C-alpha cells in the first residue's frame, strides 16, 4: 500500500504546488543537483582524444555511478521514514520534486496563450523553453506541434515513468529513474561530444521508459473521444517515431486530438525529415494545444485513480 499511496500523494502535491520559485531560489531542485554531478563527471571523464570504445566504457561507468548515488540516497531516506500514514506523508514530500506534472502543464500553457492571441514571437520564445528545434523556423502549426509533442513525450518521462518506478521500489526507484532521465537529457545526444560517452545513458533511458511510454499511450487512448481510433493509430504509427518509446504517447495523443504530429523539423541549420504521425489529419493550432492540456488533466485523473485502487488492493491483500 505504502508506495502506491505515497506516489498518489506526491502527484497531488506536484499538481497543486509545482516546485515553488521561493524554494528553488533557496535550495535549487534535485534535478539541478543531479545535473551538477553529471556535469562534473562529464568535464573530467569525457576525453575527446580517447577511442570510441573507451569513451563508451567510461560513459557507462559514470552513468551507473550517478544512478547508484541517487538510488542509495533514496534508499537511505526511505530507511529512516516512520511507518504508517506519517511515513506516507514524508515519503510523498520527498518524491514530490521528482514529478513534473504542474511544470509540464504550465510550460505548454505558456505556449498556448500567446499563440491564441496571435503573438507568434512570444509563442516561439515559450516553445524554445521545452524543445530543441529552431523556433525561428516554426510557423503556427509548427509551434503547436512542438508543444503537443513535448506534452505527450514528457507525460511519460516526467509523470508516468517516475510514478511507475516509485510504485515498484519507492524512493530508490523514483530517484534512480530521475537520474537516468537527467543523464539522457544532458548527455544522450548523437553528436561528436556525446555519441559515444552518452550512448550507455541513452540506451538505459530507452530501457526504463519502455513500459511507462506504452502505459502513457494507453492512458491517452482511454481519455480520447474515439478510443478505438486512438488505439488503431497508436498501434499503426508508434513505430514511425525516431524514438523507440516517444511514438506511443505521441501517436495516441495525435489521434485523440485529430491532428498530425512529427514530420520535418529544423535543428540549427539542419533539416531532418521524419514521417508524419496520424498522417492525413489537419495541422494543430492554439485551440488544439488547449485540447491537449485537457487530455493531460484527464490522464492525470486516470493515473491518480489507478494509484488509489492499487493502494487499496495491496492493503486488502495484506490482511
């Protein structure tokens, strides 16, 4: 019961409060602490002159070290928690900053509002905070697609996956997952600097997100207006995505919103050709982003409900 109920309460805290700015200015955020450790190891160990094999090995060791540090920290904190409801509350307080439901919603809403008002430049600035593609190359549909794709993918990475591993293993599980996800976001790139050093982190991130991504896609199917079509599109188009995981929530959301996602996109001076997800549907706009935010809220309600049901079932089975 404890882990499921702890994660449900952590999700509620995150949705109600996010991570307050006053708290961030005083102590930072666990992700920034993890990021500092990753940066220190990167600066010391990622040698450009080393062979590719050596850089992969060193990247694997450094990534596992970061994950181990976070898991051990979570285990130590969990070991000193009291039992009963008090332990649940304190566990939820510790897990709270490792979720990103409120932050995700607010960042995407920051794109939707200026786009709906016709302020393209402000919308481009807002979307540049959540995606890596060149915002100057984005028109209104491109901005909307970027925001919705980020919402779909990060529902899995920032909400479902940490909750999944938290339910299974408690604080060590959610902390280890956050370390893996932060490693991928910082060094999991296919460029000269990180293709070798960051490869183990990227593969590990693919592994731990395999189940949560598909669960997130299923959740979007459940909250879609036409569940049968959303299921069909997700199964048909998920593999079209360049990521082995992101295509599942993205395809389900595209079907649920009746819009097309993915397609060609620009990174710096490089144009990358990608197939359309839910091809044949119209392009999204500002109103579609609003519909996507509504889908997120319904998905969060489903997740919270499932956590509570799981807590009750486990509690009942213990008697």
